[in-house]
C-alpha cells in the first residue's frame, strides 16, 4: 500500500495518507490506455461537416436544353456536381464517431493512469489551497512552490475561488471527481488532489 504525504498551501507536510494498491498500484498497460484515449477523442469528435447534394442545392429545376439535337452533352439539371454552383458528390454528412467501451475497461484504465502518477511521484495531495478569495497571482505562486506547470487539480466539491483563480493559468485544468478521466491525466504532467477527493475516487472505482 503506497503512502503519500499531505501538504498545505505552503508545501508543509501536515500528514500522510495510505492509498489502496487495487486502485493506485495497478501496472499500466500502454495498449489499453491508448484504446481509452482513442475512445474519449472519438466521443468528443463533432462530426458536423456537411455538404449539400444536388437534391439539396437551391434551383436547377429546369432542364438547361433539350435532350437531343443541340450538339451539347445531355444534362438534366444545372445543379449537377460537375457544374458551377452544383451540389457536392460524395461529400461529408453529419456523423456520430462515438462507440462503446466496456465499463470494466474504462475503470481499469483510470486505475492505471492514477497508478502511473503515483509511481512516477507526480501525484500531490493537498489539504487546502489557501484561497479565501479569487486570486490568480496567489494560485500561480502555489503552483510555483510545488514546481508544477501542467496539472489536473481534482476537487471533491465545488470551489469557485480556485476554479476562477486558475482559469487564466495555461496548462492547468480543474476537475471534480466525477469528471476524472484518462485523457486529461495523461495529457497533464501532475495530478494535484484535494484530500477529500481521495475518498470519492475510491468509492467511484471500487464499485
């Protein structure tokens, strides 16, 4: 069972916390993590690209010229894809790129991503962030004290002071425990956990 130090906003150790091995001690598998990231990005993909076919372009109801006898190739509409202002042949249409992934696989991937942060000593547990008001400079100072530039800050409850204090700091993302995901853990170098959120993580992943 891994043990992490708990810090206050001044990086002073104020306690220790034990982490269960079945959540924070799982050996990462690159292939599984890659599959989960691909699944997440596919879900986020908008798929809104849309073009009009010849049936959807306005106009083109009248046949440009008679079928035979003019010397021109036969044509039925000025909205033919080969004509200027015509429709698009085989163009993109709105599409849903998402697909399903078993819940057990997603849960295991999250355990692996958390375990990797703990094993690489890039997981920090804070008892508090020392913010009693919205203050970006103070939050930037806290991050500098811990030597953190890119991090996910995980909260157990809503903290508007913190969320508004970091919104203009690049590389920092605030999540609640229900929003914790593999993609953001891999994308950001550090994971900073508000101490009350640890119990919520365990409740979520032990189901």
